[in-house]
C-alpha cells in the first residue's frame, strides 16, 4: 500500500512540474477581452516574460519586456514564485525517487528511506503553494483591473496559462500529500526495547545482607 502511494504521488508530482513549466513559459496568462476588441481583428495576450499580438491573417508578433525594475510589483513577485516552484519541484522529484521503497541505493535503511520520501512530499506541497500563490495573485489583479471603472488601460481576461498553473498546484499538493501519507513511524523491535523494572515496596523494607565480623566468627569456631 505504501509503495503504491509513493509511486502515484511521484507521478502526480512529475506531472505537476511539467504543467508548472508550461505555465511559466506560457504567454497566455491574460488575454485581451473580446469586449475591447470588437472593432479590431487583432488578438493581444501577455505572459510573465513577453507581450504578443496576433492578427486574423496569422501574423504573430511578440516583444519581451525590456525592463525588470519597471514592471509591476505583482509581475516580478509572480516570476520569482514560479521559478522557486520549479526549483523545488525538481528537487522534490529527485528526493522522492531516492526515498521510494522500490529503489535500492547503498545500505539505506527503510526508516531513513521513509523520511526521505516524507521530505520529498513536503517539498512538493511547498512547490504547489508557491505556484498557487503566483497564479492566484496574478488572476486577482486581472479581475480587479477588469472591474475597476477608473482603469484606463486595455482590459484583459484570464488566460489559459492561469488554469495550467492551478492544475499544476493541485497536482503538486495532492502528490505531496500522498507521499507524506506513505510515511509510517516504525517502532523498534522488542529485543531492542529497554525493559523497565520497578521495585515494589515491602512491609519490611529492603533487606541488606552483610558479612559477620571476624571476631564473632572466631568465637563461634572456638566453642566447636
């Protein structure tokens, strides 16, 4: 049962890492609203790294964001969170493979392998939390700008990249939870347990036997 949980959890974690990498490189984090582009045949969409525009004739033009410090704060933080999520996902994949019960590396004990698998599961969950925070924050800003009557820029809607990020976060948390659930605290064998002894108090107390004095022994031997 524990081996099955570990294998399924690892597969879900790997799938989440693939989705997270696709989400990070996607340029469809937000798409120009159809209400804003009724009289235009141009489709505009943006991601974390560049902004693209596509015409009805199939022409696609993308331009990278030329500055980093001039970008909005939420965009910079989302970049950092997604990069951290990918790094943690890669590290947790390696750690989880080393902690599987079906793998044999050196003379690692079963208890140590279970702790390694538990560490990999925690890293997967942390990776999912990072990506979930980034995607949710970005989506909140898009929704806020769309419904803000004082916003004078182009109105955008949620893109496909955000849904990829949510799916990646859910799979990472689910896979990490399964890896953590496979951990069972092992109890030491009965031979290794320390037996405790307790002295029951008696009515007469403890009896201490001492050797008789030498003079008494010699006097008894004289009468024999």
